[in-house]
C-alpha cells in the first residue's frame, strides 16, 4: 500500500493550514509583484452537495503543484459528503514523487475516487489512475509504461513494483498486466486484463457506470494560491528566490540600520521554503536544518564572532536543508544533478549580487531608498563603511564591545569596525590600523600599531 512518511511533529494537515496561512499573508503583501506571473483568483463555486460528483481534471505532466491541490479537493469533497470524486486524466507522465503522493491521497481518501483516462495515463500518471477505486478508459486510451525513468535505482523500482502488486491484489487482476516496464495497454487490453473496469465515452458514461447517473457535477479548479505555489516551486525560480533571500540577510548583517533588506530576504526564503513545503518537496527535517543553520550563523555573527565553528556548521546545515528541499522522495541521478546545479546557481547569483552591492551601495539610488547609502547611514548616526584612508592612524573610542565587530567613534563619526587580535571592551581607546573597503580594522591604542594620528 502507498504510505506517506510519518512525521513526529504532529498532523501534516494542521501544519499545511498554518503554512498556507503564512504564505497567503506573504503573497498578499507581494501580490503587486506577482500579479503578472500568477493568474488572478478563480471564481469560487458553491461547495459540492451530498449528491454531487466532483470532477478533477488532470491534464499534462504530474507536477508537485498538483499534490496540495488534490489533497485539498479530496478533503473538501469528504467534508461536504460528496457522492465521489472523478479524476479525468490525460497525462504523459511527470514526477514519480508527485504521483506517489497523489496516488496515496487517492487511496486514503474518505470519499470514493474513480478515474477516467480519456487519452493517456503513462508512467507516474498510470500509478495515479490505477490507485482509484475504479478505472474507466476511453476508446483511444493508453495506460502503462511504468518503468521509473533515469537512474532511480532499486528503491524506486521496488517501491513501484510492490505498490502495483498491492493494487492488483486489491482489484483482483494479474499484476503482470499493469504495463510495468516499457509496455503499455490499449483500452481494450486494459479492460480484458481487468486493469480497467470498462470502456466509457465521457464523464456521463462513467457516472452511470459507478451508479450515480445524472448526478450534479462540480468541477474543481485550482485557486490563486494553488497556481502561485506551483509557480513559486518551479525549478527556474528557485535560485532567484534563494539568492535574494541570502543576499538580503547578508546586507542586513553588514548594514544593521536597514530593515528592508532583511525583510526582502526573509520574504524570499518564506516564499521558497513555504511553497516547497506545501507541495511536499520540503519536509520537516529540511526546515529544521535550515532553521538550525540560520541560528548557528546568527551565533557566529552576534554572539561568538571569530570562532568559526558555528558559522561553518550553520552554512553546512543551511546548504544541506536547501539541497534536500530540491529533491523528491525518489531522487534520481538527474534530480541530484539538477539540485546541485540550482544550489550552485544560487551561490553564483549571491556572489555576483553581493559584489554589485559592495561596489555600488554608496552611490546606488535604489539602495539609497532602502537606507543603505552614506546619507542613510548619517541619518542613523552611523556612516556606511567605505574606504577611508584618511582614518588610518586615527585614535578613537570603542562605543560597543568589539567581538570582534562593533562600532567606534573617530572625530565625531561612528563607524563599523572590526578588531585585530583579542576582543576589545567598550570605552577602550582604539586606533585604525587599516581600511579595506567596507572593513575598518582597529586595535587597542596601547598596543603596537602604526603611529597614532589626531585623537577623537
């Protein structure tokens, strides 16, 4: 039987509702920017009544975005006491992990689920069709071709084979007749082998065959959140969201007087991980790794700077969680390569954008609007840390503990500095040893240093 992974952190449905609520709030704030990419909200039809059959159309490849949509439709159909749900399918295949989750939802549904294959149900799509209580096929339908594609290994092949044997036992047909491997079944062959319950010419014909002739039909359509989540989980968007998220946090660490940068970074990461959690690509373990990584990096920056170990562990945890969130339940060789490529692309984007930010923050009009330019720094009482050769040798005072980063005042100016050598306590006289762009290095004024200039 199909089974979904057991989660030790409580009900998946409850957490889905929470994540959907948070993601909805974030999307509402971001809607002007996403309006072009995401379709507008679909009109909401009346909920299905007790004698209604919900028709859920599956056309095209099985994608990760289909998983939360099918789960929601089946849940709503069960709660409204609908007569049943009919999957109207024409799919060339798709992702095995997505089809596995959809098939599990179909098998575990608290409402009868039937499938009608109008054209094709090949590869992973065939697994979904065969998981329904009854399968009906159109005259030109083709079902099968269930060999896992790519270097999936024995795990995927064994799992699919075991599930098909279980389905065959439950429905009373020969497991070898399911089209496992490169073979397929025509409509007539599927009916003759017992894989399909019969031929049908359309939805009304299927409804008559399952015992609800003339039942009212409610067509389930993806809402705006379903469509937007699918869009956000697209592979091409992943490196962009990751790059913007990580860069926003890096800019905020460098310029703590900002706020827009951190907000943009957090929103981007919520959109990335929230959408992947809802499509069941990212699990609790992945999110825990990412959260632990952020906490460890925060410790490295704010609590024990210079130690190195928390920062390295945090970076490893962050990258591991991100990488795992890009894989499915049955990662193949191509999946591994794709995930590695996306992480590498995100890293390159972060480096490129960080270089651009470092080069242009003092002069950028856009970043100036975020408060990242020199004028914004002066308004907050802290100057942006540009190269200041005139400060080398100047003696000032540490306004905060330097562990090793902090703030010091020189000739009435507040600057972000970093200590060279041991930590320096607040109030200690310090001297600028060198200025390296956005990094002013200081040491205690009493230590061996270049000759001091005028004091603050």
